[in-house]
């Protein structure tokens, strides 16, 4: 319906000439409708278009237009919504200025004056919660008091105004701790309940808010009657709301948290049992916001761990892990998905650590896979089976998409201050319960189609095990409770099957991992390894202390991480054919050079990882599940890109030498070379789509503030990660990213592998050579030549030889006297 409404409104506006007196009003209707769609589905394109339409409507409407205050009000609401999504301070400033104008244009005594004051107060409170300026919460409360005073008790939205006043008072109480605010909040909420008819859909939420306010006051006063009344109010809220209503999970979680609070003060074991029941009900609900259900599942697991040691928390952790992809809903932009995952990554590592503690190693492997690179796996899941589904069964694809979108929508699409329920609570509950059942039914129907049996289903251990078909896979789990190396290894004694073992990293802790990451980051900053450069002196150690620091980091990684794994795998370090090992890191491990760990500078007793194995990295096990190599020598194409003098960056002349060296080994293979002004973003993307191998010799950068804007500096502009991940490379098998910082992730979401190398894997590459930090311009040709002389031996492409070839290239660089900073950053990722 909303799609049809927007389509009709667009057509109406197109038929209306500029200057038509009704055009501002219709632009306002369109903006308001698109804003509603944004609040329902969260598509950033919608909030931009809504804001643009409303701004144009306000500009076209003369000052005397009767609807101008409404248009201004809706523009303010759109700006506030955009701030809540993007966090731009300018948006919330403009929203407040706009809403003040709407209030000023509304005469005292107007029926809409209270609600417009409340809109203004909502924006002021939003800004207060973000920036903690006390004048904002004072102005918000002042505006809400005026709104409440201007609305007679019989006015329909009076209870909502009182509730919003209570929320503002609670915010000020939380900030200043003045008990008068808590008492006023409770009084306002009780009056709101008194003014709300029995059976009204707002009653459960009002009771929940009273319970929350009483719990707030209890935390300050420890008055037992407050927590008793809080629990009583929250129980009433839960009992009033029917099962299946999407808001019930929030009320259950609030009740559970209040029961836990009462337990902490009065130690009544019955409270923890009741809390466990309420929170587990919230976690296992089929309806309700995924994030709330996730929080409930985490709380459930931790209650079991702390208070019920004889009961396994694995079931609870399983519910939390299964909800991770729903938190980063595929309908949102990649940036929004990452922001939602920023504070949940530790949960997966905690769950893995718990599974290890219970000796359930296969489950630990499955959860480690589910908990990493969630956004990437969402995209991969959409790229193949969903594409097939849309092509072969469009009706099923459309049904699933429609149901999923409806489930993500709150039963109220506007701010709480203007919520007007459109159906009874029981009808809402039935609607969402039916949607949840329909979603599962559609997914089951899809899974009955040949080829789609595993649609939207996490991989089992048996499905992941082939990742270790050519060598051991080591999952490094980093959690404050314990650090471990879970190893999946080929078991020749069992006819090619695999086994899984755990190697506890007893001398290593999460705090040690974080410290090593911090020390390495500081060292790299001081050494100025930020961009590929021709001036070697800039990269040399200015004193022996920096070299010692890096050697110390690599030594500690060897003693506490790599050596226990090497010993556990019984690697001997003998023979020409060293075994393969894939490091799959989590947490702070993701930023540490495990492949280079070793005892250096110890005459006669040096030892390092490369003495025992050929190292690669794997962002996920799925990324290294083997697939047939693409293409043949007769149809093979290599794309080489060189940027010796990018107009907006420093010259790196040796990039041309690199591509010439590659040409020496290609023999009769087709080579597409794009250099200098020919290497534009458009040309390179087109070349990538038709090439089997890609070699990019140019500047690269990791954008710390906006990781999806990291990219390769080409002649005309930056080829950003955001472009790469939305590109499908149907024939690409391998990429050599001879640029800087191509495997540097985002520390806020360490387990998401938000870097250029992972983007190339997502686009279709099976293997990638990348860099953890900046490389020397004059060193790159040495490594390049060694790699291509081996992977193009006799002119025959062999992508699977890349890891071994890179290790030989790095060894050659080390023998030439290159510094640690020069050779350590080179890594191989993928198969």
C-alpha cells in the first residue's frame, strides 16, 4: 500500500505545474509518506528523499499558507530521524530550529500546540542524550510542561504528553540524580494511566514505564517498596499484553532486569528463577525486535553461567548467535549493518569460549563461523541462492522479502509522542505471530527446492570441515575468560576426514592481546608507515628501540600463540614441502601478524612460523571452502594496473617495473594493462569483471572513520571498498593488491573483516595477496617477481601456489636486508 501511495503521489506532483497553490501540500504529503517508509524499513535513500521533498515544500509554501506549520513540523521530524541514523550534529541543530519555528507559528490555544511542543521537546531530549548539554533537557522539560498544561484532561493525546514528560524527567534524574525528578516522573505516569481508558493499547507500555521509573528511584534510595512496586507494575504490563505482540519481549526483558535488581539487594533465590523465566521467554519469542531478543538471550546465558553452574548456557547462547544476522538485517545499508554490530562482537567470542569450556569443539567452530563477517555472509547469502531464487521463483522471493520487511516494522511507525494504535492489542499480536509463521513456512518451501536446501541456514561443522582439506585451520578465539586455538586438521588415519582439537593458549589473555595490538599500532604510527613511498629513509627505524619493540611483539606472539599451535600440530619444520596453515583470527588477534611470529635475533636458536608452515589467513571458513579454479590457459586474462604518478598522491615509480616483471612470465596469456591516465575507476572495474587475475600496483588507504570508503587511489578518483563489494567478478580467481593497508580492518568491528582484501574475496576472488600496513615502493618488485615466477611457472596459472610463492618472496626480501617493517606486512588471504 505504501509503495502504491508513493507512486501515486509522485505522478500527481509531476502533473502539477510549478506555482500551483497545492504543490507545497502534495510535496509535503509525499515527504511524509516516504518518511513513514524510512521509519518502517530504514532505507537511507528514503530519509534523503523525504527531507528533500519536505524542504522544497516548506520553501514553496508562502508564509500565509495554512499548512505551513505542519510542513515545517514534518521537516523537523525528518531532520531528527536523519540525525538518529547518521549522527550529524548539523541535522539535530536544524531539526530543533525548524521545530521551534513550527511552535512559534502555532498560536496559543490551537489544538495542535501541545503536540508540536512535544515534538520540539523530543528533539531537545535527543540532543541531550547525545551531547549531554544540560540546557537541552531543561528546555525539553519546560516545553513538555507547557504542552501538558495546555492540553485538557479529556484530550486524546494527554496521556502521551504526560508519558513523554516522565521520560524527560527520568533522563534528567539519570544525569543529575535529583529525587524530585524521579518522583515527578512517577506521578506523571500514574496520572497518564488514570486518564487512559481501561483496555487501551497504551496501558501495558505505561505500566512498564512506571516500573522503570520506580526501579530508577530504587537504585538511588534502596527503598524496598519501590522495587516491589516496580516488579508489580512490570508484571501487570507483561500480563496485559498478549503473547505474540512484538513489544512483549521488551516488557519481559524489563521485568527480568528488575527481578535481577531486587535479587542483588535482597538475595531471594525465587527472584532469579522468575528472572530466568521472563528473560528466556523474551529470548525465545518468535516476534519482537531482534536486538531485544538478542539482549535477552545474552542475559539468559549469563544468568545460567553465574547462578546455575549445573545448567549449560549453550542453548541460550545458541539463540543469541542465531539472531546476529537478524540484527544486521540485509535490508539495511552495509554501513548501518556494521554500526549495529559494533557492540555485539564480543558475544560470539564468549559463546565460543563457553562451548570450548564444555568440550563442545564442533559447536565452537560453528559459532565462530556464525559470529564473524556477518555482513559479508549476509551479502554472500543474497548473492547466489537469492539471485537464483529471484530468477527461478520470483513469487517466493517477493513473498519472503515482503514478510521480512513487515516483521521489522514496529506496530507504531511514529514517535511515541504521537502513537495512535490502529488495532487492538490482540489483533496486533495475532498479526505478528502469523507473519512469523508465514516467514518460516516460506523458508521451508524454498528449502524444498533442489539446490536451495541450505537457504538462510548456518553451515554445520560437517559442511565447514572441507576448509581443512589441504591443511590445518586455526581459529584464534579471543575472550576475557580464556584464549584458545581451535584447530581443524586433516586426519589421514581416517581416510581424508578431519578432526578438531583445542589448544588452550594458557599464557595468553585478552588483555595481553589488546596490549600487543596497541603497541603495534603505536609503533606503526611512529614509524610513519601510512602510505607506499619511494623514500626508504622514512621507513627505516630511527633508533634500535623501535626494532626491538617489533621483535618483542613477534617473540611474544611466538611463545604464547604460534609455538603452542606448532607443537600441538607436531610440525617438524623439515623437508621442502611445508604444510599449509590457515589462521582465522577474532578480536585483537585480527590485527596481529601471527604469520610472522618468531624468535628473532637469537643466534643459533632463531625460530619462526615460516620455518614450520606456509601461512594464509581466512576471514571465515566459508571463504576457503574449495572450489574449482576458474578459466583455462587458453582463455586466461590478467589485469595489471599501475599508478606511478597519481595526480593527487605521491609518485611511486616502481609500480611500472612491477607490471613489466609480470609480463615476463605471462608468455601467451592475455594481459590487459591499465596504467597512469588509462587506469580510471570505470576502466579498472570493467577490466576486473573480465579478468581471471588482478594485479593492482598503486596507492591504497584505509579510511579509519568510514571503512567502507577505504580504497585504491586510481587516476581519476578512489575505487572504494563500497564499490568493490557490490561488484560481482564472475571469472576472477586471484588478486595481488600491491598497495598499502589492504588488509587493515576496523577496530570497532574487529570480527567483520572490513578491508579491501576481504572485499575482493566477497566480489569473487578465491585468493588474495594483501598488506597489513604500508610497503616500500622499491621492495614491491622483488616480492612481485618471486610470486609470479612461481604462480606462472612455464606460463601456466596456478593460483593455489600463491601462498607458498609469497613466503619465498618475503624470504628473498629478508635476505636482502629489508627491515621487519618492510617484509612483515605481506600476507596471503583465502585459498
